C-alpha cells in the first residue's frame, strides 16, 4: 500500500530555513546551501537518499516553497526550478489564491489547491495511484500534515549546523512518538534518520 512520506533537510536545532526567505536568499538570510550541502558536494555517497526524495508519484508543497511572493500571484513566476522541475510528477501547491494549473517539461504540473490539506492529499493520492505521496515542505506545511496524523514516514536529513532561528520543523504538531526505521547513516555533512509516524 502506498505511503505518505516526507523528506526534510534540517539543522541540529530543528530549523529547515532561516528568517526572511526571498528571491535572493531562498532558504533565508545567511543559510545558503548549508542544510543541503551534502546533496551538492557528495551526491554519489547519498545517491539512494536523493533518489528517494523525488521517487513519489505526486507531491504536496506550501506556497512558500513554490514562490517568494505573497498575496496575488505574479503569473510570470513559474517556480524555483526553471522549465523542467525535478519532480516529474504532479505537484499540489497549497495556497489561498487561485491560479490555473501550470504544466512544465518532464511530467510536472503544478496544481494550486485553495481548499485545504485534506483536499490536496486526496488529489495527490488519486494522481499517484499505487505510488507514494510526498509532502515536500516547507516547515508549516509539514507541521500541518503531522498534526493531522497524515504522514506515515518522516525522513530527516540533519546537517551539523545550528541556525538559532527560522522556520522550525515539529512545531505545534502535538504529542507524537516516532518509531525509528533502519539504522542512521550519513557523512560529516549530514545524518539521515527515518521514522514511522504512528497513527
């Protein structure tokens, strides 16, 4: 049976982005690629993990992960990833502002969902068929799905970095006891941890 999964790169103190995310600094002020350095500097050593991040049949993300903009849409903005995003599957973007679906090369179409996390998940499950659905981020979106008990497997990629402030994962998600799956792995740049999230 398919699962709802989530992969998140985070700091040791629980942040997945810094403050004041913008076009110039997508991960927040002063963060750069410190949380994702392992993906760019050691891709061969983490190949299986990187492949698993984009292996789902459909994805869900918050608007903040799709765009630095707020309020009404800038229709010239097509996402951070250019003409061919890495998803190669349907992506459902949570937003309060309607927008027509945005098809891209490689099989990715961004669909903008205005009626909540359950609706986005239902649409993603239908699109994914027997494949997994991935909650792609950011922190607020993941926290909402965790609080609602809708994530089955949480995969954390912890960088040895302390940000001190920013967008915190696992905030206001309730009393959850995670069950470790497998053995932690990694390098000096990251530790990979996988947990089952009991329902």
